[in-house]
C-alpha cells in the first residue's frame, strides 16, 4: 500500500501543473472567442476568478503529492491519541 501511495504522489505532483496549464489554455481560448468588448471583459473577469480559486488548489495538490511521494503518510495513527 505504501508503494501505491508513492505512485499516487507522483501522479498528484504531475496533475497539479497539468491542470493549471489546461485551465490557462482554456481561459485564453474562451477570452479570444468573445465578440464584443463587454463580453470580453466579463469573460476575462470570470476566468480570472476561476484561476484565482484553482491556482492554490493545484499548489496544494502538488504539496500533497510531494509528501505522499516522500512517505509522510506511511505511518497513519490508529487512535486519536496518537
């Protein structure tokens, strides 16, 4: 099970930057498709909010993956007193 956790840690570390790259490319694509100036401003605002929310989530995903890869989650507590 510990080897599985380490493999998933690598997956999470790779998934963080990939998800941000995907979101950025989608934002550029959607902003470029906006026709009027008001529509473009609204689209930029929407994507700025989306990126602002998901950027820390992707950083947390990479940190979680790093700790899983290093083996920090190999020993889990059995009781709440541990």
